[in-house]
C-alpha cells in the first residue's frame, strides 16, 4: 500500500457532507491522531456553512472533480456520498493515485466490488469499507464472549437493526432505481450481514423475505434474512423501518449459555449530538441498565458492554497508510456480504432458498 513520505498529518479529502459525512466521517477523521480533514466536497450552502463552523480549517470544494484536480494535495479520499456514486468516485480516486475509504455498501453488486478491488490492487493502493458497526460495543462484547467460549458452541445468532420510521422521508434512499442502491436491505442489512459473516464465517444458503410496508414506499423497508453458515451456525437477521416495538438487538444461543442484549450502541447518538471522541468524557460507554444478560433460563447475569470504538477504524487506516498495516476492513469482505444480499433478493423474489457455491461464500 502506498504511504506518504513525510510524518506530517495525512491530508484527507471527504466527498459528501450529509449525515454520513458530517456526523460520522468528518468528526472521526478530525479527531484521529496523524490525520487532518483538509477538504470536503459539498455544494449545498447550508452544509457549507455548517462545515465552516465545525471544521474551519477544511476547504470546501464544489465537485469531486475539483477535489481530485490536484491529487498531490491529498493523501486519502473518503467517499460518503450517495450509494450510486461509490464505485465511480472510488475509481476516480484510485486512478488519481489516492487510497480510498468508501462508506458501505462498497458497490451495488459483488461484481462491481470485485472490479474495484482489482483496480486498487493494480495500483497498489489501500481500499477499505467503513463498516463501523464492527466497533459497536455490543458487537465487541459478543465477539469476546464467542471467542472466549462463554456461550459454548453457538448454534443460533439473531441480530436486529429495527426502527420506527413509518413516514417516508424524501431523498435518494427512497428512489426505486436499482442504481440508487436504496432501501433498508442494503442500508442496515449491509451491517447485519457483515457482522454475521465476521463472527461465524461464510454462508452456504440464504433465505429472505423482503417487503415494502409503508404507504407509497417504492423501496424495501422491512426485511428478514436467514443464513446457514458453512460452520453450521444459523443467523436470523432483521432490518426494518416499521418496527413499532423493536426486538432485542442481539440474541445468541450456544450449548452452554445465551446472550441477550437490547438497545443500540450509543456512538451514533453521541456523534449526531455533536460529541467528539477525546472531548474529555468517556466515549461509547453504556450505562449498567443497558448491559446484556448472559446465562441460562433462571440463571443470568449482566455482562458489562465493551466501550464502542468507532475511532479505531481511522486509527487503523492511518496505520495502514503509514506503516503498511492491514486495512481495518478487508474489501473482499464486501464481496461476500454483497453476494449474500444479492442472494437474499433472489430468494425473496422466488420464495426459495438460494444455495451459494463455496467460491461465492
């Protein structure tokens, strides 16, 4: 992977200053040691005003082309723009000789993701995907419980990202054109599938139910995916915008114990409220009342939730660029997740189980 020749801060160009850019990427970049938010692409006057308030040292660019006009002024490009732009903008950054971080989903299809990864390898450049939910406190806790053997042999993994948003909010995520990659399946479903594959390995079979429940909805807003992993674990994954009463965030069953956890990791709410890592208060820490329960029926105990650590993603990006360390998320993981999501669409359309070839899984 290419790395800047000097020890000066890595100069980061960010494409997009909507929710993803302003609430997630910009503050995490700006608070990562050895990184500097140098430029942001946004032509919207209100977003520009917000950018100048929140990051006065970052210059604003009108277009991605303007940002990439002088590649020597940057060390990294972060793409947090609408999903349909992920692939063309990542290709443009790589062609300009710049490493790239791309928000999830990396691409609309596994084939597009594979071609993008091949381009990055051809240029010898870092390409990684912002799968921040790997650093949710609940997922970090579960990973520790699984690897530590406290659940025994896991046979079922249940995971949910459910919301109550019955009204359609205008925007590209509600557009039916498949090129927009809208809907909840590819939005929150990208996280659910990535977490399941990270914990329990490749999927051998996929079954899904995908619906549009809200009046006037043109994209999916309610989905269930069942995975059979090659390891034998079964994952049941739910994502919904119409869950009036959300189920447990995690329910994981093993032959020794189970783990049940309600509530969402606090980091997104903290970032959206304007809090920043390193501002003096503990980061990503849940109250005891939110701890999950570990054990068996009638014999459970609360387990302290590991602090969430979204800052770890960009610390790893900086280390990869400076020292040649591994990417925080292997982009090939995106191929595996997109393969599952494509299979989920086929399954829902045909009301059947889709079996994956070993090389696809």
